[in-house]
């Protein structure tokens, strides 16, 4: 069974925020790898694509068996994607954050 993965407005905004943060970090560093922000977003998109076939393999968050999170590796850290399995056909991405951020917002 294949699931359709949709991004909420908040998750779309998170993608933009994460890209902007990575870009600023690279602009302010001595090495300044300006390709890194694009690779980070691609790593997130590749991780999210995994949900099309296997959303129930991700760890549960809280009491609901339908709210889960996916850990996405990137470099020495990575990202965490919070999502909900809505039904047998659809997954909605609720939030994305860097692993070193305090919490979802």
C-alpha cells in the first residue's frame, strides 16, 4: 500500500525556516558550503519519501498510534519530522525541526 504524503502549512514554513537557517550558518562560516542547505532539504525530502510505504515503522509520539516521528540523518545530526497517519491512504506532515532545536513549534 502506498500513502500520499501532504505537508501542512506549518511544515512548509518549517522547510523554509530550516533552509534559511542552514544558508545563514554557511554564509557566516569560514568554509561556507553554499550547497549544504540544498542537500539538507533534499535529505528531508528523501526521508519523507520513506513514509509513502512505511509510516507505521516510525516511532510513536504520545498515546495515539497514528502520531509518529521520523528521524532523518544529515551530517553529524539531522532532522525530526512529526506526522500523522490520517487513514489508509494519507499521511500529513505536521512539523519539521533540527535535532538540536528544543521542540516542535
